[in-house]
C-alpha cells in the first residue's frame, strides 16, 4: 500500500506546490495515512479542508484500503 499511496501523493503534489505547499508521507497504520503538510500548507487556515477534501478524497479513490488521512507534525 505504501507504494500506491506514495504514487498518489506524487500526483497531488503539483497542486499543492502551485500555492507554495507540499506534502510528505510519514506513516500508514491500518488504512490511516499520516502525512506532514509542508511550506505554506503547514500554516494555512484552509489546510484541514485541503487535507480532507483534497488529499484524503483523492487517496481513497486511487488506493483501496485507505480509510482516512491525518496530518502530523
């Protein structure tokens, strides 16, 4: 699953980089993907929406078994 999640994050990354942000895969536990938001995404008030409506929704479509995505520090 890690390879598929990493590949899907690579597909999402350009959208984040346009606004000066980025995402890093930290861990995957029981279908919960843990990521670290970087750059402008780290302090953005919209980061939770980006995480859930953008990254999580994309990963759930692309990678079977992804239950949720959480941001960690």
